[in-house]
C-alpha cells in the first residue's frame, strides 16, 4: 500500500464531473472521479468550512466514535471496469474491521478523522501517472516510477482517465 494525500478536488473541463487528485510523495498522481455531493463533502473539510449542520460523513464519523470505534485508515484497493473500490479500516474492541466503501466516501471520512489514505500498488499501476517534465504531459509509470508504454487495449480501457489527465496543466502541479 502506498500512502497518498489529496492534492486537490477539481471539476473536469471535459465533462464537468468532479475528480479528486491523490498524490504520492514521490510525485505519482491518481485521479478518482467522484459525485458532486462527495466532492463538496471532501472540499468543505479540506478548506475547513464550518457548516451549521453536520453532513452525512460527519454523522458517520460520530456513529463510529460513539460505538467505540476509530477510523485507522482507508485504502483504495481495486480498479475494475473503470470503477474504483475502497475499504475502511475501523478499530473497535482491539480488532480491525474492514468495511467496503466507495472511494469518495472513504476519502470524505479520512479528511474528517485525519486518517491516512492508501492506494494499492496495482491500482496505481492501472491509473496512476507522473507529469513528464519535458513534455508537460502525464505519463503512466511502473512500480519503480519509470515511464511505461501501454498497449492499445490498455489505452482504450483507460480512455476516460486519459481524456481528463490530458487536460491537466503542468503548472498546476508545481
């Protein structure tokens, strides 16, 4: 598992869908599409906006805490058919419970509890990228961070990701 942080929450200029950009310390990025409500829930907490009433994610944090649990971390654990999957690791009574979650909900909980966000290496291999300093374009990388060439089939499978990533401006990441 690779620890990542939320670099930003953005709206895609291609289709106005929301995307959370995760960043690894070594410079790899991972875009994850989220719904508008979840994007707002993440952004509100990242920007420390105080709301008059709790959001659903605030409620869930309270329920976990009131039941004697604590969110240890979240992990984006899989990517199948352009859909990301995540799990919550909740500590309760000396044991760890794994709970299936959408990545958007997992990240919204993580920012509220200041819990780490991890991504499985296999997910980064499928959809992660670095920004090439020479061309200013995103390029896929392998485990060691080396640029990799994708087959035509892999490129077609990741076309939705590529369309968004190709709209990114390198200056945004400096």
